[in-house]
């Protein structure tokens, strides 16, 4: 099995190198790892008291960020080494001030894993949600370095729980403690002999709360949203936009609308504004006169979505007609009703929000229209759904503190 694992890692690296000739993200993956171990050696330069956090990508980093920052706050003498597997994490957060060193993770070859752990020599290591790298975990275990994973979810169909999954189960023996999100994960691990498990919940709740409390004031949006109910459509894809724009163009309700698409390249933004039949304004070029006249605000930049939710009364989260919905919690923590498409079943928080009467899913446009009309005309329904959203987030906070309370630095 180790041979098969090693071959699969080498094949992956080879495939990414081939893809790098025509895929920009693959090129970033390859370029970011050139002379990587030499650069790590030069940067770390024998530093001591290092703590290693590893994240697959940006989403996992944001999930782990509350733990990183709280750990740093409680242990100011420690220095944080943060690694990413994916360019979508590293390239966005390579200047993150909460870590002392930020690198790509070298591929999981035996020699690379040994050299990396030699250079960093962490006093402890944290893996965020997923990422099970055999050789890295083997090196950490061999050196008795306390190693943790948190905010993770295990499912019955994973290889860890198959009769032939012994190789993968052995990876889990490297963890000093596993902090999981739910009872099912704990039961699965207990069922294959792991007792060093705690249900700590999901650190994303701590993250979205901290984002909301630190959200930026956006004067243009504040002026735009005055005096009317605001419907925000965040992280949308074309299928989402088709439905939202149909509602904008045909509804007699007096909403104001904010559209913050997932992709903000010029061609996509033009396709949105060309379909809108009501007065609109683009965020980056808005004048006061245009804001006063507009009924639709089209956000043509990134980085402000979490602050936009504070100005809304009803939220629509995109992605539900594709691979899966985007972050519902960012809207929920502001006390908003949340609507999304049908592909939400992989997301526990979305299912919980529906069960709590805070979120609503639709597949046919007629149901979306009914939901939006209902929230516009029924203030009590809007208020109760919003309160359910906020209460759900508030009740789930605290995972970061619970995790660190069980760790001895």
C-alpha cells in the first residue's frame, strides 16, 4: 500500500507539472515549490519554539484562523509556521500577519517530509479539517511531536473505515488528539479503536463571528440601502444570477438589490449588468447621483462580501446549482434569512439552518419567487427566520477555546 501511495503522489506531481504549461493555477503550484526546502531552510534559520499549522486551501485556513490567532494570543513566545497545499490558499494569504513563516507544503515524498520536519522541528503540529499525508504524519509520530487535527468530519464511506483501510487508519495513530465536529465522526473513530477523540464543533462559527464584529463600514452601500428592504445575492454563479435577475426584472416589490458574484472578471460583470432592466450602479465607479437613482448595486470587486451582509434584510447564497453552496454562515451571523439552491446536502450547517427555520432551499423559480415575496410582505417571518440564523451561530461558537483548553503548549 505504501508503494501505491508513493506512486500516486509522484503521478500527481507529474500531472500538475504537465498541467502547468497551460493552467495558471497549476503553474503557481509548481513555481511555488521551486527550491522550496532551500528557501524554508534560509527563512527558518534554526529558529526554535515553532508551531506548525497546515491548511489545504483558503477555506480550511479561514476555518483554522481563530485557533491560530487564539494560540498566538495565549502563547506569544511561540512562532507560527503556516503551510498550504493549494495556491488558492497560499497566494491569497502569503502575507498573513498572524503567522511568522508561510510556505507551500513540499510534496509528501519521504525525503521531503523528513527534511521539512528537520528544518522546522515543530514543538507541535496542527492539521486543519482534512489533509492526511502519510510521510509527514510518520515523521511527526517518530519524533513524538504532539500532533492534532481539528474541525474535521469523518464519514462512513471514507477509507479509514473500510476493511481494507488499515494503511489509512495507521495515519490516524500519529494524532495525539482528534477534535471532530459531530457525534457521527466520534462514533466512527471509536468504532475502529480511537478513543483520543473529542467533539469540539466547527471553528468556522468563531471565524464568521469575528468577521462580523470587525466588518467594515461601506458608506456607498449604507447610502444605497437607506429606507428600503435589501436583498443581497452573494457568491453567485450564472444559474443563481439568472433566477435573481428574473426576479429583479419582474417583481413589483420595492426591494433594493445587491449582487456580489463569485467571479468578478469584466466579462462576467458585463453579462450581469446587461441582463438587468432596472437602474443599476457598479460599486467601484458609483457616484452619489448614481447611488441615489439605482435599484441594483453590482459589486465588481472582491473582499467586501462579509461586510455587505450587514446592510441586508434577506440573503441569497450562490453555488446551489453547481458543486455546492458557498458560505451560509457569513450571512447567518448577521441575523438574515438565507436562501440557496438545491445542492446543499453536503453542508451540515445548511441542513441545520433549514431544520431551524432559518434557511430555505429552492429548485424551481416559482418557489424562489414565493420565498422572496413572503419575506418582503411578512415582517414577522423575516424577523423570526433572521433570529433563528443568529441564534444558531451564537450557540455554535466556542470551538477554538475548547480545542486549546485541551492542549498543553
